C-alpha cells in the first residue's frame, strides 16, 4: 500500500534492497543542559534522555548491542542495521571518546552477526564540534550511511524558552550551515502541540528546515513522561496536551507543504506505557498513523500537494 508521505521504511528498502533496523543505543554522554543523567534538562525530557535508560541501568555499549542483537535475530534472520546513538546528546562526549564508543559498538555488532550499514547520532543544534564532523565524514568515506539527527523542536523563540531548550532558533540554522555539503544525511526533530502554537507553525518550521537542507524530519506531539519537569505542570493544571485531532491537523498541514523528497522518519512518538502520563491517545501509535492517513486521503491530500512557490 502506497502511503501519502515519503516513509523512512520505504526509503531504506529502496536504498538497501530490503528492510533495515535501527538499534537505539545509550552512550551515557549526558547533555550540557542537564545537571547529571537523572536531573535537569529540557521541560519534556525525563531521566532517560530520550532513550531507554540503559546507561542509568549500568549497561555498557557492548551489553546493549548484544541484548538488542539477540532479540533482533530471534525475529529477523541476518539483520542489517543502523546503530543509533540516541540518548541525550552524544556529542557531549569528547570526540575521541565518542569515536571509541562507536568503534566498540560496531565491533560488537559484527561479532553478533549484524551487518552495520549506517550510523545515526542524536545531537543538539548548539553542540556539533568540528572534530566530530571530521570523524563522521571519515565514517561516510568507509561506506557507511551517516545521519545527524538534530533536536530542533521549534523555531519559535518563545517556545524554545518555555521548553527550556537553552538555545535560540538561530542554532538550528547554524547547524544546517555547518552540516551541509559534507555528504552526511540530516534529520531534524520537531514537536507539535506546544502551547502558543497556531495551526501553521509546524508546517512553517518543517518547510523552513527542508529549505535549509534537512533530508528528513521526525515529528511528534508534546507529551508528558513520568519524571520530566513537564509532569509537574501537568499535575498542577498548567499544561494540557493537545487532542489527537489538533495534532493530526498540524501534521496534515506540514505534510501538504513539504517537498516530496523530504523523508518522514517519524510522525508520532513511542513511549513505554509505564512512562507515558499523557496524552492517552499517543499510546495507540498504529491507530494514530491510520487516522492520519485517512484524514489525508479524505481531503485528497498527500505530501507536497500544496508546496508553496519558491521565492
């Protein structure tokens, strides 16, 4: 079945001739915006830093790779993977430390019989050091598909302040300028349903990032995780997550105005049931995506159908 957006899974099949899985890993690097792994950080971020909390549990990278490889091999023969250094901001580590961790993870993956086709790194837009880029370019030259995933979240200054991001909107444009032209693939994370949103904000931000050279986007609604600072606002009645239909409308508008070449790596979010406080509708990921597709088809829309004229 053809989706009305350019799905990440389909792109991977086109590029690599079959399915490719992502192994999400936690380097325990922390973040410049956190006091330690368990406290501080952005308003919506819990102690796991956007990952599974493996570092907090004391699991080394080799242990993480082995556990996930064995689980993967039970379901898929001879799996091909990207190693995704997801949690916190991996460039918080000095470049030589991060390089050693990547080498260790790659070696363990090979020992476990995985075919590593690419690497992905979750970073802040204000934390992309030149030595990291030089190393990433070297990994690309080795034949790996290298993705830099930048946590942009929003391009509205007041929303960045409210989210406690610790950087301004200009950081995203600086990151795009720094990353462009290196043969690396760029993905930006964006959040919908932030207080103060107008119906077009997500669409504006998505279109701007595509124009700046980002190849892919990850979209998800602002949600409340157990232990995040946002939970306190939610409990006190100072934050209410948007209803599904409001978020869906934001995504529909964004997709309709995005270039057809932009890859959508994610259109909602995953959160473990024991960590998700609200909204409840986000727990039904398959249903959320199905209703999004139905909304697009009902309105006769698909990605790029309302692409604005180039200035």
